[in-house]
């Protein structure tokens, strides 16, 4: 199970924290740099997960076990590379956006713009929300 931190600030995007915590392969560059970060680190982690699902391995430090070497690769690797078998142009663009080293560019301007990305064209956001509520309630025994 992962770790979460509540940030008590009304400015959701502007609020920053400085806690260095997380699984090395999924940590955004700004966490590693220790300069403070906001919710955009979650978009980075989503990008890593998407990359792993689509490509079969993580984009940074796949064959590295030393956390500091993983951090160095995340910080220093300039270009995201994809395997030859990944042909989905929209998926590549989405991963490039989510794994952008500039945190503000991961969102694409707003959450509405991110949700409207062509890669999500057939994704039913409303159905997903209801499904998530069902799963959560089921876990806690509400529907059992």
C-alpha cells in the first residue's frame, strides 16, 4: 500500500510539501530535488504506471536496484524512449506529457484539458467514478 500526505491548504495546486517519500522508480524529479512539490507529482507517478502497463517496464532505472542511481537516472535522462513494439501514438504523447520534467506541463493547462486528451476518447469518466465508489463501499462492507 502506498503513502499519502494531506496538504491542508485551500490552494490545491499552489500548496507545496517537502517530504521525501515514495518508491524510487515512481518519484517525480521535483521530489528528488527536494525543492518542494505539489499534486503534479501524482501525474508523474500516473505516467510511470501507464508506461509500465504499456511497455512492460518502468521508464527510469528498470535494471537498477540502488535508489540513488535510480534518482540520478530520473534527474539526468533527457529523453523518454519507447520500445519499438509500442505503436500507439496517442499513448506515447500522453506518457510524454505525464512524464514531463516541468511539473506544470504535465497537466496540460487544467484537469479538464487532461481529461479531454484524445487518449481518453473512449474512457467513461462518469462510469469510472461510480465504479470507484462501488469498489470502495464494497471494501468497507456497505454493499455486502
